[in-house]
């Protein structure tokens, strides 16, 4: 099938699927995803030429319309992790000619991007992103800069000031190309 631009929407009330009439602005895979209360975002990804992109597409939940942000992620890459607070979305790590440790923050109020002064503790790709009400977490992944390669590291970024701490526990085993989710009630 190759690289596609298809976007499917699953309606939670009855688990029905709809394929949106407007797909991604650039056909790509291995994107990072995050969402606000009004829109979902797809960031970066590998295009049909197998090159990372900086593109960030925003889908408004009210009508499923797509806009492409004028400011994309700071580096063309794929296999990044995504997470969100109630005010901003985060894109961390990824691969673009090498493993990256950068964390970009998109403010939902105006979709502006800033790059955090403190990135991931280990440059890596194929990491999972998830969030609580207080912090974004990025765990696992693969780092070519580390002799161990596959990671168990979990970094936590507090939403209040975007400071990073690395959890002492980490994951139970090293993992890459994983996905994360969160129960905000726990």
C-alpha cells in the first residue's frame, strides 16, 4: 500500500469509524500525536521519500477540518513521542539523520512553538509519550549514542515549569517502538 495520508476517526459512543475527507497534508508514517480539548495534532513523520518532515497538521474536532501549522517541529524527524497538557502539546526525541533529544512545546492558544531548554536525558527515537494532569512522560526508545541501544529510561517534564527529571525506576525492561497511554483518574 505504501505511505498514505488517510485519517480515520473512531466515535467513542458507538465505536464506529469514519475516514475523513481531508487527509494529512503530506503522506507520512511514524508521526507523533497529541491533542487539546478542541483539536488533534500529527507532528513530523517519514514521508514517501523516507525523509523526516517538520510538518504539523491540526484537526479541529468540531468539523474535522485540517490546517497545517505555519511553524512545524524544530527538526525534520520521525519516530518522536507526543504528549499534551491542557494548554500545550509536546513532541520529544525522534530520528532525523541521527537520534534527537529535543522537546518542542506547542501552545494551544496560538499554536506557537518553543523548544525547551532541557531536552531528553538520552537522545532517542521510537519512544512512548503519555501525560498526567501535571506532567508529560517519555519512556523507552532506541539510542544509537548509547552502547546499550534500547532504553528503559523515563523522563518526566512538569507542566508548571517544563523542568525535567528522570525517574529512578524507569521501565521494567528496555523497549523501543512502543506506545503509551494514561488514566487521568489514577
